[in-house]
C-alpha cells in the first residue's frame, strides 16, 4: 500500500505561443522538481510546452528472488539450510500512458493524462529464519523431483531458539541429543497474485497571464482493492525577465483500501487486531470474503525555484512537506512472530526456548510527516553541444527513514534529430524505526474465550509487542544502483519516437554507512519503454492536409467520414502523407446467459454448459478495453501502409450457479477451494495485444465512388499463456480463452471497402475477415475464423459534423483445440465450444473535424454499437454493446 | 525538530548558491539555454515512468508511489 497519488500542479513556463521563444526551454515548468515531490505529486502530469499528444508503453520485469529453507541434506542426512528452487514467476507490469496537452484559448491550457498498469507475479508476504522451515520444498506428483517451494508461512508448528533468541535447529533431524546449530539466515515467503489492473485519469487546467499562471487539477485512480481521489491548486510567477521562476503548489489526496484477504493464507495470518478495530467485514454475498477497509488522507505542499545562472547553466531547488494520516499499512503483508510460552517449554533445547511461529498482519503508524529537499544543476558543454544534469535529493520522515538520491544524466544530441541520454542513479535509505524482519515475544499465543465459550479479544497481549511492525522490504535499510539509456529520434512534421531501458539493483549492502538488510532481500529489475509524441503545433506549421483544412479546402475526404467502428475505411490522399490516430474500443457483456438466441436457466448451464462435467460458475460480467495506435503512411498514391499496435485489458466477474453440486463432493478438496477465489476477486488481465500490419490498395477512385482492398497480417504479440495464481496447493492454471490478450496465431486479415459521397450524403460498405494461419497457438488452441459485413450511411449536419447509422453482421467459429496445460474448468468460459456465434448490431455514430484554429484537421469520431441479436455457440453471456472512439490527424 | 533544522540548513545552502552564481543573461544570450537538452526535464515521459516505479519500490518521499500500490504486494 505504498501509494498515494495526485496530479502535480506543475505549470508550464511558456505562455501563448511561447514555445517559439528561445528562453522558454530553459524555464520549462519545474517538472523535474515536481517529479520528486512527496507522493502527492504525480510525475505523469508534467507540463508540456506545446499542444501535443503522447503515447507510451512500458514493461517492467523483476528478476527471480532467492528463497531458502531448513532441509535435510540428502548426502549427510543432517539438518541444513539451503536455497529452494523458486518456481514463482516474478512481478511483471505492463503500463500504458496517454497524455494530451491542448490550448483551449490563448490563455487557457488543458492537460489530460490516462494511465493504466496491469501487473501479476510473486512477491514477499513475510520473512522468517530459514531454519523454521517455511518455503518447504514442493515435490512433483511422482514424488521424485522438487518443483518449487510452497508458500507456507510456517513449516513446523514448533520452532527452536537458543538462549540469546537466535534461531537454531538440531544437527541431526529429530534428534534432540545431536546438538544445536545456530543459523540466522532469513528468507522471504513468497505468494503469487493473479493479474490485476489499475487505471488513472487526471487533468489540469491552467490560466496564464504574462508573468503569472494559476492552475487547478484533479483525478482518480481505481483498482480492485484501492481507490484514490485527488485535487490540487498551484501558481507560478516569473521574475527577472524570466531568469527566475517560483512555484507553489498544494494538494490533497483521499484514498480507500478495500482489500479481499486471501482465504488461503487466512489460517496462517492473524488479522484479529484489525477485526477488533472494525476494519474487517465479512461479505456473505461473495463466498464469505473477508474485506479489510482503511482510509488515508494526504496533504502536500511544495515550493520550488528555478534560476538561470548564466548563458550556459541553470539550476532549480525545491522543498516539500507531506502529512499523511490514516491506514498506511499493506493489507497483504505480515510479520512473523515467535511466541515463547513460558509455561510450555517441555521440548525446549538445553538453555534455549521452544516457540510457536505465527504471522500477524503488519501494523504501521497512522501518521507520517515527510520532508523533501532537492536541487538540480544543468550545464551546457560547448565542445560537445551536450548538457549534463546533476540531481541530489534528501528526504526524511518521522518514521525514521532518511534517504539520499543522486542522479546524473548526459544528454547528447547526435544530429539528424537523434539524442542519446545515458544516466546513472544511486539511492540509499535507512530502515524505518518499526521495520523488523521478524519478532520474538515472550508470551503465549492463546485464544481467550468468554463464559459462553465465544472467542474474545486478541490471542496475545499487544502490550508485549511493539506498537508498530512491518517487514516490508521498502521500509528496510538498503541501497539501489541503476543505470539506463534513452534514445530519442525527432522526425520532420512534429513526430518523435522515444525509447529507453533501465536496469536497477536493490541490495542491502549498498546502503550508505552499511548496516543494510541481509542479501536474502536483494532483488533487481529492468524496465523498457517506447513512446510516440505528436507535436500538434508543429504539424499545423508543417503544411500538408492540415494546412488544407486551414484553408477550408477539405473537411471530410473520401472515406474519412466512415463511422468510428469501421477499420480500414480510408486511405491517405497522396504519396508522402502521414496519419497518426488513436482508437479506443470498449465492449461489455452482462445480463443473461444465452444458449443459441435464448436465455437459459442456471440449472441448464450446470447440466449442459460444461460438457460432461457440471458447471459451478458463470460469468457475471465481462468488460474489454482496447487502446490502439493507428499509424499510416502513403509511399505512393495507390498504396497506404498501416501499423496498429494494441494494448488490451479485460476484467470478468463470476457468480455461483444455482443448482450446482457442492464442489467439495465432485472435485478434489483443494481444487474446490479455488471457486471462492473466483467469486471473491474476479479476474483481470492486460498488456500488449496483437500487432496489426496492413497494406491498403486503391482499386477505384473517381468522383463520388471509391474502392480499396486491404491485406493485413496480425502478429501474435499478445499473451495467450496467462495463468491464475496458485493457491490451496493447486496451480491456478490458464485463465479462460476470452481473457487471454491475443490470438496467439498469425492471422490473415483481408477486407474490401467501398465508399461514396455526394453533397451532404456519404455511404459505404465493407466485407472483412480474419483467417487463422496456424492450426493452434503455443497454448494449444486457435480462435475461430471471423467474417464480418457492414454498411452505413451518413449525413453532414454541419460542415464539420456528420451523423451516421450502420448495420453489422458478424460470424465467428468456435475455438479449435484446447489449452495444452492445466485449466481449472469451473464454468462455460473454460470450454472452447462456448465461443463464437452470429451477431447482428446496429451502430449510431458522430464524426467531427476541427474546422479552424491550431487544431484544425484533428478528427474525432464516436460510435455506439447496439446488439440487435446474438446467436451464440454453446453457452455464453449476452452482449450489452460496444463503443468505438477515434482521434486522428493527417499531415 | 532535528529533521526540520537539517532541511532548513540545506535549503539555505541551495539559496546561497543561487544568488552567488547568478549573472544577468539577456534574452538574446539564451540560445544555449533554449536547446532541448538543456530543459530541466528533457524526457518527461520516461522520468515520470521511472519516478512511478521507484516510488513503489523505495520509502523516500520521491515521486509518486502509485504503481500497483493498491495491493502493495507489487
């Protein structure tokens, strides 16, 4: 729960057409200062100099963590501690970020950001001495090979300590006479999480005078277990002919936690302290899920100054303060506590103690005050035409954490629009006062009961434990070294591509002054990113189609007026033209389960929806969002090439079917325990989808009629092997077919399009298809082939707005083959025959083009698809509808 | 209090550096300062991303700790 967020009130330093003034680059908003503010200030809401639209994708990949356990040495037969094979997939994150900055009037600027992250993988939930035997080896079904570690928080119920409370074990297994071996080696216990998605939208409105600007903004971040709302105001003041700029910002964040506690780990983790505080609810409607609630508030303020030092150097400095109150702990992290019951020491080793290991949900203070101070120096290097950036930042809080950050960037332009930036960063922090890998408490862990036999109160005396405790590695003492490189290529016409790579290593031994956490907690990661930036102001200066629009010459060209949901509807006009577009699609299913065209009862699904097995679950809702970039280029008049990267995310809720058999009577007990997880948490996936590559050929283009053919290829860049988390000692297996991100096969995508236009009327028709070119993907199946036919008509309401109506027919086969690995089949969505069908829809759309001004030629379209009829294969959830929205600009 | 004192001293130091190092730079002398490599933040998108990730990995008041923080297991 290391999160708080808000949008920064970084204010752009230039004003009006300021991006053309030379001094403004140097006085570019104090974005850098804002970026390093206490959590309240979002780094993503940086101020842009000019009207622009940016898209960025990034991938974060953590390395595998080492874990160890007390085991019996296979050679000597003695007790020992050794590394355990870690089969958990490490954390992986796919992120998408879109940013737009537009001038509304000469003095009013509007900025908007959208960010989403989908992550999944294994992470530490607790720490304990390895000799205690957590992380016991997981043996394969045949009992012969070790396939990994089980995520138990404790191995043996009893643990042994010497007189100084060091963890010990008998030299020879089960032989108290064999002597004691002390071993302080610690190990994390890891647990996996199924993929989860966070989405954030935020905005900022700025009003600018000549030397002063004021801004206000806000936003919201939403995920399954956490929601954050934030707002901020800020001001900027330019002094000394813009040699000095002052910034002052204030922000507020309010965040709610509502975390479903994993019922697999609940038997091991004591959550009673939160229960007694009224922070835990049991929801009987969702399989008795235990939900931990918390609220937190953050107030932040920041003051920054930037100063031109001389004609080759500038500097900035800032100070900020954040006060946080409320629930700041992580609802999924626990601290291992050894309870030593003085009255029960019969098995204690000579001179030592026996204890009982229990994990308590971590407890952090409900107040935190953070101070942060930083500076940046930028020096121009004449002989290299390069710039050297130095940053230093100091942070301190009343949790006892002091941190130092040093960074140096070398920004080296290479000519022809290329810039290379190598960088290095070093970070070091002290541990929080209440950080502890594990605890020992000299008391019994015993549940108390009242006269009627009801459990009351805590099983331990909290007075004999610290008030706060956490073993979260983020609060430990450590250092981190990272380095990376960014490469930027600026093209003509205002387009830029950026890409970057960074490697980061976290090590206890890197801490300044030593004394950091042990090497068991070390980890590393890399992150790579790619971004496309479109400078709208440069486009409008550059001529081309936008200049034509300026002259009022062209508003909707042939085919360009097709409804938003029609892909490949138009070609570019002439050789050398470019187009950049963004396409968003949303689809939702909920309501009835259908068989063919008719709603069916739960009983019918139980009996027939899952082949020869009974069904236990049905999908309650299924939502898909797709974000696509639409990049077009015309090498000749008769050919347009198109590249379409996609980012997809999906979520699905599930419910129990009435009349389903008790899972425990039909399934293996541990497997049956997966069903409550599905009901309690739903499923989420997200990341890169398949990559589309298309060539469009002009067949006929005379007067009012236009015909073109498209041949496309879809590369299987989307994942088709996403798995659910292992729990109850059973693998989660593949998530169902519909939740995977791509097809996994190379697909051929042909289409033929006819469009026409006469006066205020426009119309068109298109036939398109998807043919899977492989019989199965790497996971063993292939999605069904697809055929679609559509026809539409449009009418110009004004010279810049068109309304359209469209009809669509779609036919898709069911899935061929099936997953070639484990899939826990609980509902219709887990069976290949319950995919595909025939669909009839009608679409209602609006298309607008900005007729004049700086943004002339920008085109916006939306279309809603309303299902008319579904005729599904097998048993499927009814569709609610789909939305398409597009933005594009040609140049 | 000790923390606040430390912070104040560091801020004063930074301010002194500013004042001492400043010379008058006329608008027509700002050609180098206007170059994109001299921007205080030359790669805002990437810097934002890195701050976002570091913020969820480190306890310092640095950047935004938003990423995956809802679970915190990330």
